């Protein structure tokens, strides 16, 4: 599977899980906006982390055994 598709799928699953955790477990009147904001920020943070991880993995010369 392509790396972009894999990372996109991970982001979508993360968004859904965090959104539902915040939406279902919140009793405040603005629970929709809070759940959307939290889930969006979480996916952005995850995306930045995965981008840094993939760049670090490309520049690693220790894993090339040839």
C-alpha cells in the first residue's frame, strides 16, 4: 500500500475516534465545536509527527545493508 494512503487512513481513523470520544463524553453546550477542534488538532499533530518520522527514515543510512 502506498505510504500516503496509509497515512491518510491513519489520520481518518484517528479523527473519528477522537471526535467520538470528545462528542459522546462531553455535556457542555458547545460539544460539537470542541470535538471538531480537538480532533482536527490531533490529526494535524499526528500528520506532522508522521512527516518527521518519514523524513528521518529516508535520511537514515544505517538501514541500507547492500
